[in-house]
C-alpha cells in the first residue's frame, strides 16, 4: 500500500482516544485551519502537504507531499492560562518519545518547541490558544532526502530517513505520536490541580 496518512492506513495503529475525530486532506493551507470550533478534545487534522504551513515566529514550514507527518490536535485543557505555554514542551517530549519508539534514535528537546537529533531539527511544535482551546500543530521531517529539506533555517534540518538510513512508516509514527501525546497530556492536566 502506498505510504498514506489516510484513516484507513492509520486505523491499525491507533490505540488511544486522540483521533476519534480525524480530518484528512491530501493538501491544505495548514492543518491548524482544518479543526472546527465544535470539534471535541482529541480531534486530529492531518495533511499530506501544506501550502502555508508555519512554525514559531511566523516561519514557513515546507516539505514535499507525503514526506512528513503534519498534524494538528485540538485540546481543551482545564488549567490556568499561564500554564498553556508548557504544552509545547509536553508535546515536544511526546514527539521525541514516539520517534525513539519507532526508530530507535534518541532525540533531544530544544526549548521551547524543537525536537533535535544530533543537533539538527527533525520536528517542530506550534501551539495556538484561544478561548479555552489549544490547537497543537506538529511537523516531523520523516522521509525527506537532503535536497528536500529547507536550506535557510536557524537550526540545520534533518529527517528520520537521513538519521536512520531508511524510510520510516509515517502512519505508525503518527499513531505513536498521538498515543504518547495523549498520555503526556493526561499526566500534565491531572498534575495541574485543576478541576473539570
């Protein structure tokens, strides 16, 4: 089966509640815009390609179609607003753990929102909050070769393909990210002392 992040490809790997609502597009401006106000917590939006993907500080996030994991997750954390910036680190840790689970490599976190392998950026997190909801955007360079990675970046980029020497199954990685994120998020919210 062709490498796809469509629900049919992902379903065999899904293990948690994140992704019960799953929006998928071949191409979109940004997965951050696919989630709706009425969607429940844990709703997920995925695209094979983004035309206006972005990272922190308005930087562009570019990747050829079907080479990355591009996902946004809707969260409704019952925590003090001052704690919301912590979500980027919570997500970064979950992404790093999922990458380690699937590939065996050992990523590190660069504050506030980058995941690195040997000092090179393999993933980024973008958290946007509004009126009690947070849309957490995650981009992972998975199967890009060296010529497909951006050249003008603050931190040199890499991909899991380059770091492992072979292609990585994106559906398996995405499912691992969603499960690790769900567990990390639940620990974070339950440790907040907030009710609801």
